[in-house]
C-alpha cells in the first residue's frame, strides 16, 4: 500500500470509529462491544510491540491487563477514587508490573522469555484467586463505576465509548511514533538479529526494557478501562488464556503492522459475540480460525494484504535494477540472480 | 608487509571449554596496529571459539584480553564496539528483511547516538547520517543495490553489507570470521580487495579467519596457526610456508609449493 493510500484508509477507519455510537445500532451491535474491541486492540498492540516488532514471545501480558483491572477495582472500592483516578492508578499498576518483572524477563530470550512470562502471569492469577478477603477470590470483585472527578453523573455506556476511543487514539499515535522512530527500527533489528544489534554498539537489553515498559503501561490502561467497562475485575483476566487471546488477536490481524491489532481484536471480539449467541461452542470456531490463520496466512489479515501489494509493486522495474545491470564494478550475484 | 605498529589487541593464555572439551587451550596472540593478521587451522581447531572469546561473544574461561591497552576480558560486546572493535560472522550477520541502506543506517545511527530516539533526526544531523551511509555503501560497492532487502541478495553481497555495517561504528580494528566462506571465485576477489582497502584506504587493523591458503598467504602480514585448540606456529607467510610442523600437521605439501 502506498503511504498515501494507507493514510487515507487509516483516517477512514478513525472516522467510522468516531461515529460508532450512531452506526453500531444500525448493525445491531451494542456500543459496549465496540468499546471492548478498542480496549482489546490496545492490549493486542502491547503484544505486537513485544512479539510482532521486537520478536519477544509475550505470552504473559494478561499480568499487566489484570493489574490494570484490579488497580482500578481496588482503588475504587477501598480508596473511593473517581473515574480518572481509577484509570490512572490501573495504568500505573501495569507500568509497575513491567518495572518489577522486566529485570527478570530481560535475562531470557526466546521460549524461556515466553515461559517465564506465563509463569509470572500465573503468580498474579493465584494471588488474585487466593487472596479472597481483598480481591473476592474466584468470584472477582464488582466495580461500582465511579463518576468523573468533580462531576456527579456516572459515565454512560456511550460516553464510556469516547473514553475508550480517546485511549485508543492516544495509544495508536504513540505506537505509530514508536515503531516508525529510530528506536522502533532498532527493535525490529533486535527481532531479526540481536547479536548484530549488540555488535553495532547498542545495549539491546535497554531497548527491550523500554519496549516492555511501554507495552505494560498500554496493557495496564486497557485493563483498567476494561474493568470499568464491565464493572468487574476477576482472576481470569490475569490468566494465561487471556494472554493467549491477546496473542491470537495480534496474529489474526497481522503482527508487525500498525493497524493489525485493531483488525484482529475486531474479528475476535465481534466474532465471539456473534458466534456465542448461536452456539456455546464458540471457542471451536475461533480455534479453527486461528489454525487456518497460522497455516494459511501466518502474516495475519493485514500482513497478507501488505505482502500482496508489495509483490505487485515488485513486478515493476526500477532505475536501480537497470543501473545495477550495467554496473561493471558490481559484485557478481551467484545463484538467485540479480 | 608491515610489522611496525604497537600491539593493539592482545590475548594472553585464553582458554575456553564446552563440557569436557577444551576447544581453546592457553592461546596467546598479539595483533599489531596496521597489520592484517590471519588465523588459520583445520576444522575444529578452535578458531571461531577463540574469535568469540576475544570479541566478547562468549567470555573466555581463563586468560586475559586487552584492547588498546585496556583489559576487556569481561567487557560486554556492545561496549567493546564503542572502543573501536568491529566484527563479522561466518554466516553474514545482517537484518535480512531490511534493505541494504537500512542495515547500514541502523549502524550509523547507533554510532551517532540516535538509535534510542523517538524522532528521526533532521537538518544537518540527518544529512550527516545519510552522507555516512552513502560513503559506506560506496566503499563496499553496494550503492546500486541499496533499496533491496538483504535476503534477496547473494551471499557475497550480504557479506559486503555486513562489512559496511561493522565499519559504521568507526572501528580501529575489525575481526572477520571466515569472510570468504561459501563464496564463488569472483565474489572472493571482491572481498579480498575490500580487506586490502580496509588497511590501505581506512588504515584499519584486521584479524581474519580463513581456510583458503592461497588467500591467506597473499593477504596476511602475519599468520597464527591453531591446531586442536593450541597455537602450532606463528610468523610471516614465508615462515609459515616453510614451517615443517605446519606442513606435517596441517598443510598439504602441494599447497605451499606455489608460494
């Protein structure tokens, strides 16, 4: 996709989202479902930054998500903070989770990073599950959705949508900036070849740590808002199944792309909503979709589209090719042909 | 043939083992400034293990490595680069999905202290980075292929790009691990020219591992021969070619008759 076409498509998506409270009823969609899509998209972006761009198997991001939810729930229940305060505390809880786990995760790469991420997530899960007096244990805890500080009206579902929308736009803008920056290109370098990054004189650990903190903060924000959306925090939000769902959304949409997480979250959340009204076996269908995705188009929906466009563009000759063909000093290409 | 400069890199009694096997056993070696120094030896002699030990890829079990007079034995690899050591790998270590120029640009930005930024540089800083990228691409003659992803290029071009990347950090010395491995004749010739240029045009010190005896004898000022993890001999190409122990242990007589 050329830069301009991609920009236009992105703008169109944002316009549709802006008017979603008016459009959703036309397709019999509850606006809360659209809010959920946006929050899941933020969490999937967190996985995307770590897995899609940096190549780290982030299989435990539910830890930050659940910390966000419980951060909001506990602060509302015990400290009676307002709406904005709950969101802020949940987000900071995610960031703190990253600060605490980061130094341990940093020492691991590949599958060990993934396993340790899962293990840490499960630790939080069991704390929430067992510490019944504070967290309500298995039953979770209700969140009485608080009013915004200074106002008296409780945030309605459509007003909530715009909060989620604003959070999504902020995260998307931050994400775009990060992955397009020299910092983001270095993350891609780490994914493709970490030893080379280090032999370029860069301490890759430092880059990974910052990426981890960014992801944890975004995921914490998503978790806090999700808790406030469903007025509830429960241990399964911290569970590795939840982490798996985030990974699934990223893979469905297309890892390593800016808009993939939104697309994946959309397919996942709305697909689940529709199929689960038809059959309680909805997970079978999502599982089948996932298998089809990994086998048929591992780059995800958006990644496959982008690759197709690139192939089309690659069919054309460029001046470079012509110059290379006549360059007498050019190194001889063997095998694959220039 | 040169042998004048001060010692730039010195390994003293370096050992490295894996399990019960001592892959490198008490190896000492000194590379003098401005020389092209070759490390040769049969398969399994410990050349790459030794290379990894002195370049900080895997620290040695015992021994000491000094670089520009400072002890770097346990200095992490990324910090060694900052003090002027560059290296390449047996299999070109590049970013396969990025274009040639992006590969080099990552290194140039890293050296300019821009890799951690959230904003691409502008104005003069940007122009300086791009000038340096152009210069490095010109040095290894990859300018015409600059927009191609590395994965689409032949092995030899990938290796040239890797050399350009290792130069992007402005090293005083480069360590090349089998730069000619797996290359066709014509590609090898390009690499040989580039290695000569590293010293002649850029004034760098080079330490390289190589199998091809003809290349080593024509290119190197000094040669160290490793066998079964130990130093078998060290000297000028003529001395190595005449060394009976080297002839007996490693080289076919025929190889050296041409020299």
